[in-house]
């Protein structure tokens, strides 16, 4: 069962994201309007993916993500300007407007992190041939499943690598694990 918590200040945003989730056969486990509610819900569920807007009724997405580190990854959906104000710790950022494919790819990445994605590590060494193969395979999967061009798939991998603090090869590995099991 997918554990998804929606945390938006407005009911309109809740309804929009609930519809998008429903189009992918998913439903939120819990809907909240404040960060405190989302934190309690994530703790009660024993972890979840939290989808939220930039500002909740009592805190920002960045504050929520900091409080949920180790419990729940946070997918924040907002304007590019607001997302620039957010740090990268425990946050996956999705700028609006975005496509349905980008939304579900972002959600899949968050779900992969929740279920034990690779830990962040910073190595400045050049990529090995195996890492290059992983990246090419992940791009191919994204292109096939989400109908992305090669440039879009590469940009997606780069963006989520930066947003999660994972190396590009680790992000590619998460994508492959998520889509090819």
C-alpha cells in the first residue's frame, strides 16, 4: 500500500492533486492543512511520502522537510521562484506547471527514497563505464515509460540528482529499481 500524505494550505490544491493521483490509480492516505498535522500523520504511518505546496498554514515546505528527515521524503510542488528559496535536504522539487509524467516520475523517486534508496554520497571521481550504462538505461526507461525525449529524461535525472543530493548514477539506479524491479 502506498503511504501518501497531502499537505496543502488550500482545499483547491488538495482536490487538484487528489485528481492527479487518482488518474494514476493512487489515493492519499491522509490529507492535512498544516505541517504539524503532516508530521503527526507521517509518524503515525511509520513513514510516508509527503506531497505539499511551498507554504502550509504553520510552516514552509523546507521546515516540514527538515522535521521529517529520516521519516518521510517531501515532494514540494510550487513555482520555480518559491522552489529556489528551498534547500535541498529531504526535498524533491517539482516546478509548476509540470506534466503528469513529471509528477509521477517525481512521486516514484520519492517512493524509492522512502523504500530504501541509496544513501547520499559525494564523490568527485569520473563516472565508471558501469555508471554510464546505468544512466543510459535509466534515461531509456524514462523515455519509454513517461514518453520523454532523451533531453527531458537527462534533465529529469540531473534535476532529481541535485534535489536529493544523490550522484547521477545513484539516481539512475533508483529509477531502474523503481521501474524494472
